[in-house]
C-alpha cells in the first residue's frame, strides 16, 4: 500500500506526455499467487522530454528499450523516466509479477471467489504493468491470456476473440484484439469458472452482435433481467442518439467482490453481482430498477467515455455527468413506456431525492468541489455525487435550454469532432454551443462553481392591473459576483387548483402553463399579465436546476400545492417542504406533536386514488434524515430522531384504517413481474406496513409477520421485514430476522439486505439494545467479511449513513467504532476505507458535544503513520 503523503495534483498543471503508446501486446501467464505479465509497447515521440511509465506496488523482473536495458533512467515515487534523445520510436518491454490473491485493495488484478478479475479505473493499470497510465494515452491493445484450464475455463479480455487453444500441462490460452484505441483504464481481463447467457441481436445497421452475461454456476436463472436491460439500452441509444454498438461482441461479467457498482471496460463490463443478478425470490423492485439503470449506464459509456474519453481525470464529469444524464433519461423512458407519465415523474423525484440526500451535504461540507475539480490528492475520492449527480443536472440544464433537438445536434457535432479523442468539458460545451448558435460562456460557470446556489423568489401581485411580478435573486456560496445561467421552470395555479396559461409582459396572448425563465443576472424581474392575486406560484418545476428555491409559503399554500400542483415533481416537493418544516419544528420542541392540519394534508394524498400508488409512496415518504440534518442550524440527530419517531407513529396510528384499507385494495395478483405499476402498489403497501408497525398496530404487525414469512417475492418479503425491524415490535422482528437468515443464509446478496436492515434500525424504546451492539455482534457473523465491499457498505455504510441517531451517540461509542473500522479498512482497502471515512466529514455541523468527540477520533486517526493517501485526504479535509 502507498502510505506516503500524496502530493496535490492541479488541473492547471496538465501537460501532454512527450511519448505515447501506439500499440501494446500483453501476455498474461495467470496464476492466483504469481501471475507474470509481459508487456510489449510500441512507443512514439510526440514532443520533447523523457518517456514516462507509471507503476505502483509492482515486482519488476525486466525492462528493456529496443532489446537492451535503458541507458538513462530514473525511477522515483512510482514514476519511471527514460531519456531517449535522438529517438522517435522505440519498443519497450516490461515484465512484471503480480500476486492477485494478496490484492485486498481490489484495484489492478485481483482474486474473487477463485476467479481473477481486473479493475483499472482510475489508476489500477499501473498495478499490473508499467505504463503511461493516463486517459490521454490511447492505445490499441492485443491481449493473450494463458491459465490452467480447470481453474479458469473462461478467459476474457476486451474486443474480439481472435484465437484460442490448448497448451501443455492442462493450460489453455485465448487471444483478444480490441480494434479501438483506448486508454489503459478501460483494459480488463477475466479468468474464471463462469457460465454464460447468450443473446444475438441485429443492430440498426444490420450487423449481428453477440451479447453475453457471465455469472457463477447456479446463477443463470438470475441473468435475464440484466440481459433484457442491455438489449433495451442498445435500442434506446440507437433511437435516441443514433449511436450503435461498435463491437461484434459485448460482455457483462458479474463478480462478488467489487469496490463500486460496475465498470465500463471496452466490450467487457465488469459488474458488482448486485447490479446483475435478479430473480423475483431474491431481488426487490428497487434492485430490478437499479440493474436496469447500471447496465444501461455502463453500456452508454461505450460512446460517452470510451469512444470519446477524458483528457485528464479532472474532466471526469465529461463522461460521468453525461452518462448519468443518459441513464436517467433511459430509465425514465422505460418506466414511462410501461407505466405512463407518472412513472417518469417518480423517477425524476427519486433522482432528486438522491441529489438532495447525498450531493447537497457534500457541497456544503469540507469535500465541496466543482463538478470539474481544480485539485485532488487521490482521484478515487472524486467519484462523487457532485461529479456524477450534480454533473448530470448540469447536462440536464443544457438539455432544457437547448431543447431535445438542439441537444441531439450538439451531441452529433461532439462525436463528429472528437470520436477517438481524449477531450475536456470545454470541448463538449463548445460543440453544444456551436451546433445551436448559442453562447454558453456564462453557462460554463457551472463547471467551476461549488456549493449549492440559492434562488430567492418574491411574488408581488398588482390586483388592479392583474399583473404579477416575480423577482428572482440568485446567490452562490462561493463567488457572488459571477451569476450563473439558471433555467427556472414556473407555473401558477388558480384558486380551484387549475394551472393558468401564462402571458409574460409584451406577449400578445397567453401560452403554455409552464414556462422556463432564464435567470442570468443576480436579480431579475419577470412580469406576468392577467394573473389574479391569490394565484399560487409553482417554481422550479421538474427541478429545472440544481439549486435551493427559497420562497415564503404558508402551510396552507403547501397543503394546497400538495393537493393540486399539476407538476408532479412540485407536488412531491410541496409535501417534502411541509414535512421538513413540520419535523424541524418538532425537533426543536420540548413536547413535539404532529399538527392536525399536517395529518389532514397527508391524509388527502394517501386517499387520492386518482394518484398512482408509486407517486403516493414517494409523496408520503418522509425526507431522509441526512437531508433533514442538513436543514438544521445545528444538526442534532437525537432530537431529530425523536421527532421522526413521533411523526411515524402518529401517522401510523391516526391513519391506521386507511393504511389497512389500501393494503387490501392494492394486493398485486398473479406472478411477479417487474413493472412500475405493480412495483408502485407493492411500495405503497410496504410504506403502509412501516407506518403501521411503527405505531405497533396489531393488525399491521400481523400482516408484516405473515408477509415476511410467506411472500413469494423479495419486494414484499423484505418490505415486511424492514417494517418489523423498524418498529417497537421487538420480538416479532427478531423471529422474522431469524427465519429470513435461515432461508437466505447462503445467498450473499440477500444477506447484504439482512445486514443493512439491522444496521439502519432505530431504537424505539430504551429497552431495545443499542444498534451499535447489534452491529458489533454481526461483524462476527459467518456471512460477514471485511474483504467484501458489499458487506462493508451494508453493515457499516448503512449504519453511518442511514442511522444518524445511533451513529452520533452522545457517548461517542459510534465514533470510536467508526475510527476502528477506518483503521482496518485503511490497511486493507483504502478506496472503501476513504468512502467510510467520509461518513463523518460533516462533523462540524453537529452539537458542540458531538463535535468534540468526533474531533478526538479524527485527530487520533491522523496520528497513524500508515495512512493511505485516500483516507488521509478525506481526514485532513474534514479537519480543515
Ligand atoms: N467508471 C466507473 C467508476 C470507476 C470508479 C473508480 N474508483 C463506473 C461508472 O461510473 O460507470
Ligand atoms: Zn459512469
């Protein structure tokens, strides 16, 4: 492991390399303990300076230039520089030895369940061989894999299989050629004992291509949904963007141990098994939805990321923000196709919920950075919600500003200019600008601003003239003198709840009911004609920009919009605002109570059967605690938790008959199918069980017990289990957990859920054991393993992230537990360790007592000598 102090890398320091690699031939003699990698590179000069090769933790056995040891070579801090004065082209050969079984970081070549896999983004390739391991070096790869046939019957790499055969001593080989030049981060290999699901499809231009999903033996019955998702993604990209699959063969491989979700390696995507495997008995509706979107995301990278890649890692959002936007649009289209426009709106709501829960706090904390950062120490720390989710919102604003056609024209121009290149975010925005003849210089500020901007709205009616002046004022936390271009979608609702056609001053007649205003100055006024006082504004419809919209609204106005806003996103948002203010007031009160008017507004939505169950579910789900804590002046997890408990119990008790009635009415008959309509019904029933069980309602608990034991699909089974665990019905919960464990103990992915639900458990009464004690015991469970990232995320991640009141315990035990886990993970898997380290980065937001306890732990960790750069960067920034 690297333990030195990592230097800070600055975006402004980017320089092209003097040498590039045109072709590389890799020969892997694979073995779990000692794999030999022979790397032959044809390098050519493209500027002045030495040839640079990067490496990390490698045993180097040989290095030659044109067949001889290099004459002038320096090798320091993982960087080899070879002076080659007078040369313009050389052949460099490097031989290295790597031990996949000892690779606990899961970066580079590593072992999982007896198979060998790679993960190279961002800088894992240098852990396999010495190479100019940067995205701006694009190379044609030929790869030969040689391994024992019995242990590793399947040998895969990028591109097309050109040769395979038997060798002596039970070994065999396969040779792969990737016709497209690519950066080293997209290299991949797999050598494992796997089974495969094949499907052939014909692309839009009439080429037949082979799609494959590789899984462990016994999991073939869980691969269909991933395959269907892949086919849908392929079609969607053809139809929406005119982008076709460029290879004859496209493979997805599921692996049990993986640091993140999945990886878009050219033609050979490697996936966390969690985002591949699904069947009704083991996967929930949410799992199905995630699989569809992650499969699509990686597939879409083939054009946005692989064919056109990033010049340097600062440009990460060029591929990630754009590809998240594309996968969001794809999922929305898929959902709408099956479930209508509400399903599309629910998807948008879910995406914004993620943004507000994960990205807003990040943007207000010590790791805040622009979607294109200016500096980093460990690039792996910058695969963030900001780069991904806020990055996607920035692309969405372009889509809104330019319209779908203008956006498509911009994409076409982008590919026509940059196919096969490694480029920057400026190149992308310039293509959008040129294709549309629109100046986007001001828009470009979104790439360098950090912190969530706020737009204040003030509405003034002139009753006599029947005009309404909407004054919008923007402020940004970093630089207030450089206003952003912010598209603000607005509507107005009349007294009976209908949307009003809008006429802006100067327009001859009224037009659409939702208008997108372009806010480009610090303050701007927009005058609407023909609007009566009392019309209710509905602002930032569809969440048209990643900002906080601040407007004074009474509870009554929020309740009105909850019931009538024609924009489903804003209807949901009105509910969120009402819930947020109510919960915060309760958290601040000595005798918290849920106001009656609130219950009535909630009741109205619950019983409005004209609304899809999926929509009612999101509208009636309380905001996440992470989001709520962010809204408190001083984050007080204990006070908030008390309010949350009273709120859930009250809504369960006061509306028990309604919940029970809907539960019965919404039962989904027949075989399980993944369909937004069915999923919505199941979700509303699950939500009902949560409120009922929280209130310890007899009938509700009984229903949950039955369903946890007998439901035919995991959505209902797990929904019921969660309702029991998240309730004062301690005994029923324990019985259900034990039964669940007996049924699914051998299924790693299902057990991840079992760990997660316990880690997130609230304490409903002082008699209940503390969640932390439970977690400590669970670390000894045979299904738990520190080497498996999914287990870390399930047990520890869920606790740190989703259970603030138990994590931020007043005695500091949660923080001590956190620090011990960081110590262990830092040594074993720094990427995962750094992610866990980030869970306490916003410690300054908490009460003074908690701050003191958190600071002690962070300072204690920073005294450790062997901190990885990843973990160190996070902790140092946290301490400021
Ligand atoms: N590009 C990968 C993420 C790699 C993370 C490296 N620490 C997955 C994705 O965004 O598609
Ligand atoms: Zn991605």
